[in-house]
């Protein structure tokens, strides 16, 4: 699939483009390209059905996986195994990254919580985002346990446990 192709959704505060759906990949994986602005991230959560990994294409994203803070500039790969708490935050003006879950299914969560994107742009400021309880309820249907709001847990970032991408 080429740049600009795929199912484009406004998911949370990201432009999420499904590059490989679970159905297209025989359930083996879901591949979604995300584009977000500084300060955009995922709630603190745990996947109970799938492993996931990210490859940062442009910009920088800071991940928190199992208590480790990982600075991930373009070209970085980060792995998040199932049953391990994690979150991430865009720390450059914008960042673009691939998000892969194995087995597939995360594309269904993205569709359930997102809406079709009218343009291939990050959702505008002021768009109404789902509240944490709505995210928590829909996530549970996909084996995802939401533990808290977006952002790197303060105790981890204060402790200075930063490492380079894996």
C-alpha cells in the first residue's frame, strides 16, 4: 500500500490509517500508521490478547513500557509485550509511526472508537474526543485494560529511567 492509501480514521487525537487490517492479514496482525501532534498519546493500558510494536517513521515519540521510559526518534523500534502496562506520547511537533499488533484485531478497536477522517490530516484542535470511561468500555471489548489517562507516569519520568529505543 502506498503513502496516502488505506482506511483513514480520526482515532483519539491521531490520524490513523489502516495499512493492513486483521481481515486482510488472515488475523495474523493489524498494521496502522499514526500521525499525531506534540502531546498526543495513548491512555496507560495493558493488552491481554496481543503483543504490539511501533516503528517511528518521522518525529519523536516517548514510550513508557513496564516502567522504562524510552525516547524513540525516527528510525526507532519499540516492543510492547502483552500483559505489560505501557503508554506513549508524541514529543516532537509531529510524529508519524507504524503500530503493529499481533495477532490482529486492533484495527477493529480503532474503527469502534474512531470515525472516518474527512481529510488526511491530524484532527483539528477542539474536536470532541471520547472520555476515558468510553475508551475504557470499548477497549475492554478488545481485551485492552485502560489503567489511566494519556501521559508518561510521573513517578517514572521523575526517576529518570530513560533509555534509547530498543
